C-alpha cells in the first residue's frame, strides 16, 4: 500500500512507521524538516508544515495514497483542514483520537466503544471528542474514516508519573536518587492502562486500508492496567531505592500545579481499563506483550546512561507543596 503519515517519528508513530516498512508498504512521511529519521531510512520524506495548506497542496500535487494517517491532529479545525487537503487523494483517513475522551466519572468497567464519549473536564480531551464528531459527520463515501483511541502510549524514553516535569522528565529520577519524596494524588489506587508503542504498532498497521475499519472508532490499547502506586513502585524498584511516596489530596496539589486540573481530574484520577474486543476482531496481529513494570528497567537504564537537565522550578514547587501539607 501507498501510505502517508502526517508526523511519523513521534512516541506512537515511530514504531508504526517501522512496522509499516517492515511489512513492505510504501511509506511517505510529511514532516516539517527534510531530514532522514534513524531506522526509517526507507521512508520517503516530504518537508512541509501541515498547517501551511498552500504548500502542502503544492508538494502533494499528483500524488495519491491508499491511506493517510494524521498523528498530530488535535481538534475540529485540523480535521476540516485534512479533509480539504486529502479528499480525492485517499480512500481511507485515520485520525488518532484519545481514550481520554470518555465521560468522567466512568460509568462502568471495562470501557468499550459505546461508553459515553464526552469529556469536558480537560480541553485536550474535549478537542479530541469534537474532532471525532466532525470526522464522522463528514459522511463522504469516497473518504472512509477511522478513529483510533489510544490510552497512555509510551516508548523507551518515557518516565510515567502523575506529577512530573514534562520538560525535564529526568527530574523525577533525580528526586528518587536523592531520597526526595514523589507525590501521588489521593490514594493512588485508580487503574491506569499503559501501552508500549511496539504493541500499538502491530494492530495499527492491520487496520490501514482495512475495510472493516471504515467509519468506525476503536480502542487500541494493551491489556496491562496498573494502579498509580504500582507504576511509581516499579520506578523505585528499577532504581533499587526504597519507596518514598507522599499521597496528597488532589485539591492541595492543584493549589501548586493548577495546570494539572484537566489531566488529573479529567483523566488520570479515573480508572481506565479498556475492552479491546473490537480491535482484536479485525487486527490479527494485535498484541499486548510489553509489561511496563518490567520495561521500566530498560527505560531507566536509557536515562542513567546519558546526561539530562533538571527542572529546578518543578522541584521547588513540589517541595513547597510537600511543606504545606506537613
């Protein structure tokens, strides 16, 4: 198949690109810079910002694809932009939505694709919900669409925690090595599904050009769900350090980290256990094999072998929070 990825070298999309190439597909990546990506040398690169629609139309003139996947579409405007760009250039368009879009609190577990999908507690999730609605309202039989709803998908460079520095994730490792406390909101018992991008990619490539996926939404997640206590315990174990966790009420946390209101109240403080029956029925290569509690040892090793920056402001703010509740 001739496949176009918008993006293609990110946390989720890099392994998807590798898997598509491994299966012999003709892959093109539309990305900002015309630079080869290590491991994806067989992919064609088209350099353009997807938001520069005039340039995109120019560089794609005369090209058609069996499938177009946008890994970096986040809202209704992005969907309408893509429809304008790719109508007549593909018969299958795939949007990467988000399992965070489910209405909170969750009504029942496990979550399936019929569960209410309308999360207004977090702007990111709400935008994904509205984008999905727009996608299915296109209702164009020449432009078949699929929405995939990943849960928290990670790769071997991702340290996972409720409260961490996104700019300098090594900061949380340094805190543990320095015997400084790590904070978890509330009691840390809510369940959180984690999916490695290698597992994600196997089923993902199965749905490309798959008519059974047309005009449908699917989960694409692993079967591994952990409590936040287990997730952080695994990090301590990988660093061979004694646990030093402080459980703090979410409302106290938000006094110091107000930007976490959406991600925590709208997502991470809710149980997220998903039923993957629908994707399994059409994706013969679906797999759920990578256990984060084991993989974290490799992830930590990647960090310890390199020099990373520390987020001083995050550390100071977290310490202020800890002092305020002592």
